[in-house]
C-alpha cells in the first residue's frame, strides 16, 4: 500500500505506516502537505485500529520543535501512534559526542617531574601536572587538577585551541608557537577554573565562564 505525493510518501508495512518526508522542499511546504493528508485526504489508510507510525526524514535536519510540530499533526488521528523518527543526518550534539569518542584522550594519572606526555587531539587529564612535568597535544588540554608544570597545546600550529585547568599555576604555557610564563598573564592564584587562549597572537587567561564568548565553536572544530 503506498501513496506518493510531492512532499510526503505514506507506505504501509507489516509493522504499521511509514511517513517518508521529502528532504528537498521547505519545512513549511512539508508541514502543509502533511496537514493536507492528515486532515483532508488518505482517510482510508489513516483510520481504523491503532497503527504504529515511523517518520523518515531522510537528509533533512529537524529541530526538536520541528519534530514536535510534525508529530502533533499526525497525532490528530487518534489511532496513529508515533513509534520512531529517523534521519540520515546527525545533530551537532551527536557530532560532538562522536568526535569525543575518536579524538578525546582521557588520562587518569599525575604527570610527575621529568615525565613528558604527548597526544594527538584533545586531552582530558584527571590529575595534576607537577613542576617538571610536561603535557603536549595537537589539540586542547584540559587539566582537572593542578597545572604546575608545562602545557603545550596546538603543537601542530593550531591557534584556536585552549589550555584549561582547575588550578592554573604553570611553569610555562605554550599554544602553537606562543609562549607564556607566570607573571605575564596572571599575578595570583584565583582558585577558579581558568583557561589560556590566543587573541591576536598574544596569550590571555580568563575564567572558564568566559570560554563561550571567545571560543563558541570549540567543541565543533574539525581537526
């Protein structure tokens, strides 16, 4: 059983109905066509006992609000029950989570004096970097502990990375080729989580709540 239209294709399967949404038209046109079918046509296949509905969005990205709008229209028919909503595209959050799986390195030990740890991609260190210890990475460096040694982020020349620490007391910070030492960007221990970043070739240090302003796309950067 199938009904083909320009915007919405409804197919019957052994598991219920599948609504295939055109992913090339505007969302408004899609909504209008779906509403037309639900309210004025296709009554023969949209009536009867409870039917499970799967929505296929194809390559169309729909926000949570847009998905709710589509499901509200379909639910006008009391016998239609939304089962799944599938798309061939992923959200920004899903893309970030996938990136974390592949490029985010998590370490759970203290970097002691004389130790040098090197990474490709972002690194999250659950521990301290003691004086004389060094952490290097092509990506950003996040230290959930005391950063009292050396941290070098963006070793491949990336100026957009950051160095963050729960307690920022480094011997030296370096982002790409820019080097900073204590006393240049901070004068005292604040006790707050801070991060270092580059702006116009100069290293600056700010509290963590400022991060979204200076690096709003940090988690979505492609490496």
